[in-house]
C-alpha cells in the first residue's frame, strides 16, 4: 500500500532496497509472482496498469534482479525459503523453464539430495479437518522426471546404504506422492 503511494526517487530507492537487498526472498517471490501474472509476462490474464504494483520498467528490472538472486543464492539457503515451490514457479514463469530444470537436476544429483529437495517442495491440503502434505505430480513434472524421481525414492526407502532417516523420509515422500494420486 505504501509503495503504491510513493513516487520519484524515493519509490526507486524503495524498490531497489526491497528487491536487491531484501532478505525475505519468499515474500519478495510472492510479490514477483503476482506481478508476473499482472503484467502478462506469464499467463493470459494481463491486468490493467492501474492494478500493477510495479511499473513496466520497474517490473523488468525487478524480474532480472530476482532471477539473478535465485541463480546466485546458495541452493541450501534457497531451498529454505518459505513456499519454495512457489519460488521455483516464479523462476520458471519469469525466466527460462529449462534453466530451472537444469538447476533442479544439479540439486538432485544424489539420492540424499533428491530426498531433501522433494521434502522441500511438498504442498499442503486440508480435508475434513485433516491436514496433509502431498507431493503433487503436476508440480513435479515442471521441474524433473517424476517417474525417475519416484523410482529413486523407492530404492532409497529400501537401501541399506541410506541412513534410517533417509529411508524413512523417502517412504514418507512415496506416501505423499500416493496421496496426490488419490485426489
């Protein structure tokens, strides 16, 4: 609300402070995703300029800034962002989808890394007062080979080379993938 009321050099300084130096990358990603759709950069429902938070020029600069931040932030830190799946979608929708897939391939090169990655992109659902965290195929397919990932989870869940914690988490992720299929 305050940014909408701010103009001139102060507005430019605020936008820069937020998106270049802001530490709340999850919150900034929420703003960015809203603007990606509002500006018609992705999707087919461009909103009138009066509904935009950022001007066209600001949006272009912010998009480039945030894509750079996604690339340059150490992966473990990036994966700790609240709603990490939304961040991946912002990166995909704002930039090159293949770049994001390549990044995910690098982050899931080992089975242990795959387990950690998948556990960080689970969604949530609530049905009749029961909250659960499915692993949705339709989300996964945007970022990796789903069948390969599930096969790897199956192997990890039964592997004597994996830690007990990794085995347990792999089994839980397989159940989360099954929960998604049931919906």
